[in-house]
C-alpha cells in the first residue's frame, strides 16, 4: 500500500459505508493490513458489509493499475479471503481512532 492507494481506499470505503447507512470513522494501514473503524446499524450483517468493502474496493483499485498493487496481489486478488472484525462497544472511540492513526502508514 502507498499513501495514494490508502487515500483512494478511504474514499471508496466511505462510499460503501454510506450504502449500508454506516459511517467510516477512521481508516489507515501499513504495508499490508488496513484497519477500519466503522459505526454501523444493528440491521447490517458485518459479513455483507465486509464483502462489499472488499469487493468494491478491489474492483476500483485494480482498475487504476497502481504498480505497487499489481506486484502485491494475492494470486490475482487485492485482498485475502479472511478478515477480522471486533466489537469496540466498551472502548472509547478516541482510543481506537488513536490506535488506527498510529499505524506505520507508508509514504
């Protein structure tokens, strides 16, 4: 990931979240993992949201033919098939946002 790709991903993720009546609170990443903090209504199945986030972003980012992405595809895919989703109900959002902001964001 580069800073340019992450900026595009933030926009894409935000748009997808709006389709689910959700809000992208924070987004950052390192060379490989991307961390998202999303507020979403209880009627949304997290698996559907993640599937849409990964599918839409993969299609749109791959269309841009970033050289850094082309070299790092997972067997032709932008994302691995796995993901981790955790609830942050007990933690203050400011602490979670701070954790995401402190990722080793690439140049």
